[in-house]
């Protein structure tokens, strides 16, 4: 088993990195998250996941061991292959993905190309208890709750009912968890 490769980037595209390790070039399938991390570097270390089949030997490279672990957990879910797992990790950064799974945000997973409702539910059910809620994940969830509370308080002060405001704000944050407080309030005003 190859644990990691350390060397120089010979070629880099959004989906593939070729790493030169002492004169041998290894082609690695990467996520957009890893691609972003590699763009400013020449000497790198990537954590490897190998898929060995009768007709192919494929290597996947990840900027962090945490991202590789999430990839392995995702491909362990029935119906999620390497391509789907890579697409999920390219669409949702690892810390945010942990938060999405921990909070059961099925809609966010369904927004990823190729992931349907049943697959999203299966990922949440299978991985919710396995996901380690790290400090980064807790911080992301806490920020999400702070935005919810601030937006809700502002809408109630503007004269809207708490119950109606809660539904609208929750819907907006589920659809787009990266919204800022101001954006949530503005969008809520047009929906109330």
C-alpha cells in the first residue's frame, strides 16, 4: 500500500496531478479542493488511496489525510463509487461536508451533480455516526447557528412573526449555508 507520495508537481490540472518522485511520474486523480491547495506549491506531499482492479491501477491523491478518510468513508457507502466520492469532495470542502452529514442536510448533498435523493439519504444514514465532529466542523456549525439567530432576531424586530421567520431563514441556510447574515435577511424579506 502507498500511504503518501512526496515530490514535485510535474503536471497539474483540476482533476489530475502528476507527481515526480525521484524520476518516476505518478498520475493521481485529485479533487478540486486538493487542486486549489496545490496551485501555489511545487514540492508537495499527497495522501494516497489505491484502487487496484484487474484492468486498472488507479491512484487518488488528497492534500490532507482527513480528506482521504472522508473519501474512504464515502466509497464505503452502497451506491457511491470513486467518481461520485470525488465529485462530492470537489463540491463540498471536507469540514463543511462533515457538518452537512452531521446535521443531516440532504438538500446540500443532492445539489452535487450525480447525487440523488436516495444516495444522499444513504450517505447521511451510513456516515452520521462515523463522522468525527472536529473543532472546525463545530465552528462551522456554530457560525451557521449564529447567522440563523442574528437573522431571526432582525426579522422579528422588523415586525415579522418568529414562526414564519424561522421557516424562511432555515430554508435559506439549508439551500446555501455560506450566506452572510445580511444576505439571509434581504432574501427573507422578499419571501415573507
